[in-house]
C-alpha cells in the first residue's frame, strides 16, 4: 500500500475559474450517473464488492472535486469565484439527491441483503460490515418503503433543505455591520489592537463583528455603552431574513422526520450517532443542566459583585455585554494576568511551531513546509506530513488571517479523504485538509500575537487536521473524522488539554520581543485559570444544546429568538435585548441541527481519553502511538465506543469530565 506524493500540478485546482467550476459540476454529475448505472446493470449475483463497495467507490474522485470547490467558496479572494462556488455546491447537492435517490439502487442493496449478505458476512471484516450497515441505513432513510407520493415529497424536502441551509450560512457569513468608536471612547483597548482596526475619515475606529475585532473589544473596552452597542449589533447577525429561513428549515426537518416514521427530527438525526435517540441526547443535557445550573449561576454572581464594586453601584446587574469584560477583570485579579498580557508570549510562529513539535512527538511524524505549490492566497501555506523515515503520509494547508469574503470562523476542511484505490490492494490516496482561522494579522510594529484562547483554538482545529490526515482507513466514508457526528469533536477536544500543561506550554510560548519563557509565577497562574468561569461556560453550552433539541422536538409553535431570551433569563438571570435574534446568527443550527448536544457529549469522551496522557505523560510517545492507532488512524471504521474502549483498555465513564468542571 503505497502513498504517492503530490506535485505542484496536483494543486492547480486552487486556480480554477468560475467557468471551470461550472463545467466541473456537470462532469461530476455525469460521471456519478454512469457509475451508478453500472451498478444497477450488474449481471453477476449481488455481492459485497459489486454492490456495497461499488456504491462506496462511486464517489471516489468526485467528492474531492466538490470539496475543493466548497473550499474555494470559503477562501477565494474573488467574489465571482466564491459566488459561483456557492451556487455550484448548492446545485451539486440538489442534483445528487435526485441522482442517488434511485429505487433501483435500493433494490440492489435489498437484493444483496436478502441474498449473499448472510453468507458473506461471516468472513467480512468489521469495517466491511459497518460499511454495509451504514449504506443500508442511508438508503433506507431515503424513504423507498413509502408510497410514491411520500417518496416524492421527501425528495422535494431534501432538495429544499440544501438551498435553505446554504442560505442560512451565507446570510451569517455575508452579514456586515460595525460600530464607530472615537479615540476617547476606546479606553482600555491596547495600541496593538487599535492599529489593526479600520478608521473613517475623521480618525474614528470602525469595530466590526468579525472575531478578531469583536472578542478583544468585548474583553477590554472599559466603555460599557460601546460594548453594549457592539453586542447588540452582534445579536442581529444573520439578519431578520435568517429567522424566516430558520422557520422554514425547522418545518421541513419536522415534516421529513414524520414522513419517514420518526417521532421528530432529533430521533432522525441521532439514529446514526452514538446517542441513537433524541431522548438519550435530551436526557444527557438535562442531567448535566441539573448539575451545573447552580454553579454556573454562581460564576455570574461573582462577575456581578465585581461590577458593583468597580462601578460603585450596589444595584448594578450583569448583562451579556459584561461577561467577557468582567470575566477578564476577575481573571486579572484572581490570577494576576490579563488575556492581553498573555498575548505577548504567544507570537504565532512560536505557537504553530510548538503545536507541530507536540504532534510530531506524539504521533511519530514530521511536518515539512512545501514551497512552489500554487494556493489560493499568499497567506496560505502548505505542509507535508511524513513518517520519521521521510515517507509521505498526507498534506495540509493553513490559512490563518482574516480577509474580505473569507469564512469568519475557525474551522477544519477535509478536501481529499484517504482510502485504498481498490477493494483489497492498490495505492492509498493521500489525504489533504485545510485549517482556516482568523487570527489578527501582523503589523509593521507587531507580529501576530495570539491570545491563550486562540492557541487553544488552534490546537483544537489542528487536532481535526491530524484526525483527518493520519488516517489509514480503507474506505473514504470511514476515513479521518468521518465518524459519528457526536464523536467527531472528541479527538480535538482531547488535544485542547495541551494548552494547559506546563511542558506543552513551554513549547508553545516565548515572549515576542525577548524570546524568554513565561515567568514561572505567571505560568502557574495561567494553568490555575483553566477552570475560570468554567461552570458558566458549561451551563451556556448545555443551554445551547437544550435550545437546539427543543427546536427540533417540540410540537408547539415556538418563537426561537424569544425561547433563547427566556432560557437565558431563567438560568443565568441576564436580560437580553428585546430585539435580539441570536438564533439568526447561530450557524450550528444549520450544520448540527438537533446535534449541538454533541459538543458536551464528546467532551465526556475527550476528558476520559485524556486520563491516559495525564497518568502516563503529556508527551509520552507510546501513549501517543496508541492514540494514533485507535482513534486517529481508524477514523469511523469501528463503532466509536469500541475505539474509546480500545484506547483506554476499559469502559469509558463521565467521572473525568465531571471532575474537570468541578462537580463531584
């Protein structure tokens, strides 16, 4: 099984034009139809290879093309290419619903299931059996057992949901607004931050809703009125039109679930996940809510008391625009440092180099920057992942600074899934993925300096990259982070722990001017701050999960914006602006839809997996090798619970997670 290195020509797709993209979509659809036709017209008896594997392989080379187009939608500097790519992805997904929703393909699967499957399954591998089960369920969930009229309606819903979901995300990405801040109103904001802001003709600062502008402003600006103004604008992200889009999305999802025989969308969504049912997911969140509600509220009480002290107003209350600011103030008091002070120790080159060093040590690989390869922007850099002997394993690109039209959130994008080129032998297709972040750009005076939270974010997203690129799974649909959706975050969440360990922090940090390490006392305080407002943040994540599940299970007519405002008031005591439409900008309602519970669900497994590193050593190569073998390489080729058992050598539990958040 050989992995062939890529050449610069293999990256010519980064220069595709709008015309190229339009033509490629037509080619992909045509080729997919031809491959499916060959499966339908198969004359030999139905077996695993000519039916189940043939369906798996029918996407090879085609899926990666559409994923390349999707990446260009998120990173291209040309609006015409972004717009064309967006429409191309929408058209592709809509047409693929029609192409793949083929009763003859379902008939072929059923023919195999009722025929040779029973005989073949005795000698098929675990991943073969899982591939069959997943393929069977995927087609069964298309509704082929329904009446023709209901089948038609399910198909219509699928097509419409593709368009609605794309619109929802685009409305968030393209939503632009800002506040104007005079120099007098910019109290508390450091020169490093201010120098990176746009200014109007009068010299006023323009603070946008983009992450690099928003977060530091909310943490550092002493002007409460301006924090409130920016926060209120952020609560409008996505716009009123997205509330209408969301309403249609929820209605369509509920109708599809009903047609297919599910109680609600949450049951439909969780069937293929670890939770298996909406009730299990809901019970998980409600049980956690009971444990964190009181302590999460007490975190906010501390912030309220601090606000009363600093403002000398004994009746002052805490609001959503206060949390980041007074959280930062409390952190400075309790741990004797500020987030801004910590930035000086995390120049981006040092943080990235440290992260590469950590992962290289743990997983027995090395990262080599590749020059001479065409990419989509000068900021983007390509790296090869190689074995210690120098053999190619995979590639990844990093694109770390914001620009007009680029995706506004940190994310990992798998582009080429690893897989064998044939069922039993042949070469192994080399994986390629990209990490997108929006860290502050360097200026003439100051390099790009990361907050400690941004370092943690990079470790998380790069964890996704490692999961995707270190795979050795035979099938693309099981490779990398193609796992159950409520487990996909666990490997990355587990690797966040390296942002809080003394040994790993020594590799990730050094002062950007002097090169000196973080002083011992400051380092100790930083590590001690790990649980700063942790109960509140866990409470908020729990509420988000419950909010998401409520929208997708309730039979009552809900007003999502009001529901969220009411939940926040009930469990945190904070009053949100009456016109706040938070759901309009909550992008995970599109890509997670009844699955946001998985953020905390996967954290339970992440915390438990970390117990081995905690016991055996944060840079222990053997532990890293075991983790690579059981979690990273296998991807979704086994049931996720079995992967965790294999790595831990025991059944997983929630004890480590509860301990992490201070609950006994």
